[in-house]
């Protein structure tokens, strides 16, 4: 899957979900090698897969829980930011679960086919945050909101490309310690960047 990896900026929801599904299905470890996976590994992958297929909603009219205290004159941008901040929080938790599982597999010296599979779950989880940033950059009326959301989205996207590249190198040169460390460092950086993205949305929503 790493050879075909790409993320298309500013795509529609249907195209985004189709791309997510295609990437998930490529070399899907839970379908490929159930017999070779330990039971706890299989359960973990299946749980991560379940979280991955939870979609990002981009239709604010389907917002189930807008705060009842929201004044009627609240700007559309503020509503959008609150709507996406709420989703960002949920998808961020899924991403952290993927990152924790990845770090655990590195700590327990799992082979490339396992850490490559975990890396894909990280990429797919983080893509949802990139998609949220892209969507805000397209839907927001305020230039400042569009710029901040777009910049965050672009930074995350570039970081995901470096993770794919570092994972590829770590798999090719396994068990080279330097290559594994580079991959771990990039994933650690992603954890920090996505936290910053989440806080940026929350901060803008409170303005």
C-alpha cells in the first residue's frame, strides 16, 4: 500500500471515504493472515479497523448535539468550528489509540508486516484530521480561519508523507535501529502536531 500512497487535498466527502476504504483494503492484515496473528493482535487490529471506518460528517445540518446555549446570532464560522472541533476530538482519540498500538508493537519488537499495518492505521486516522482541516479551509467565510485550517492541514499532510517514507525504509532495512528510530520519531512528531491542530480548532471556536 505504501507504493500507491497519496492524499488528495480538497476532495469531496465521497471521494475521501472511497480513498480511505481502498487504502484500508490494500494488504489488509486481518484478512490476509489471520492464522499468523496472535489472538490479541487480531482483536486489536479489528478494533482499530472499526474506529477507522467511522466517517467524518461534513453536513452541519446533521449535527446532533449543538450546544443549547448557542446564541441565535452565532456566526456560521463559529458554528463550523464547534461542529468540527467536536468531531476532531473523537478522531484524535482514535489516532492516539492507533499510535499507542504502534508504539506497543515497536516495544515488543514486532516484525515489519505488523508495524507496517499499524502505520497504515495511523495514516488513515490522521487523514480524517487533514480532511477536517481541508473542509474548514473550503467552507469557512473568514480568511483567517481558512488560512489557519489550511496551513495545519498542509503540515499534517506533509508529515504523513514522511511517516510513509520512514516506515518504508524501516521495513526495508529491518532490524536497523536508526531506521526504526526515524519512523518512531516521525510518529511522535505527528502526535504533537495533531494535538496542536486540535487545540487550534478549539481556540478558534472560542473566539
